[in-house]
């Protein structure tokens, strides 16, 4: 039994008990072959909820600091995050973006599911921000379809992305998947910045439609740095 299956057996019933997640459109995710899941990012637990509602295991990039602790707590965190599909990458270095991109490419070339938040960080205020073009590079380099998704309500369960998730009335979570987007018409154009921006914007438009969020045409990292 894989650690992922074990974790789903342990945490899946608790997720259903406390948050009664509503999962819409999961049948739109292909049963096999490489798939990119691209969605909004409201709070820390998005990366825990998403794998638990999936039938296929989803892999995603995470900070390497989550798996480098040597204490008992650090080792338990490392076991947990790698079990849910996190691949640790040093994203703070000068080549962090390239390393993340190549990691995603490797996952997709192995025929797996790769999850990505095109905004590049959690939303600072619940709105949807401009996507970075790494998502476009991935789909054009691999030919993998993009399935947009929306996390709804996770920011009410864990406001600010910190602390233990809250339970109670009015804190139901919805995970909504859209139809696969095929960008093979742009094959061989993964270095064209206009194509990359057009593909990214198309993905973000679908995420906005699914989530109902207000869209802000600027990068969330700039808002956080201001």
C-alpha cells in the first residue's frame, strides 16, 4: 500500500466529516496520461485538500524547508508532505524557477498528474491575480492538457493560511474542475512570449469563471511586497 493511499484512508473520512467537501467535475480529469491541474491558491491547506479529493495522485512543487527538519516533528512533516505528492524544490535560489519547471516536466513525461498554482503564491486578499507563464511552458513542452480548477471556501477554513483549520457552520469547501484545455495548436512555440501570455491568460480566465473571484491584472507577489 502506498503512503498516498494510506493517507487517503486515514484523512479522507475526517475531511468528509468536518468539511463535507463538494467536488464538482472530477470526471473531467483524464483517467490516464499526463495532466496539468491549474488553479487558484487561497490558503495553505489547498495543497492538502486537493490530493485528498483526487482519484489519481497529484504531484506538486513545495518548499524544501518542509522536508528538511531533523526533529521528530520535522520527520513527520516530511513524511506527510511527500505522501500527499509534494516534491521539494529550493525555489528561493537563482535557478528555483527553472528547477520547478523541469521537475514539472519530468512528472508529466512520466504520465502523471502535476498540480500548479499559476499565481505563484497565495492570494493576499481572496482575489485572483495574474498568472505566471510557467504553466504555458509546461503544456507546450509536454503536450499535456490543462484542467483548470477552483478552490472555494478554503480561506474561510484557514484564514491567512496559518493555524489549524476551523470547523463549523458556513465553512464548507468546494473543489470545482473545468473541462480540459488543449494547447497543442501552439506546439513548438514555447519560447514565444506572446503565445505564453495568451495561453496563461486563457487558463486564468477559466479559473476565474470556476471560482467566481474578482480578477486583478497584476502579480500577487508585487502586491505582497508593496
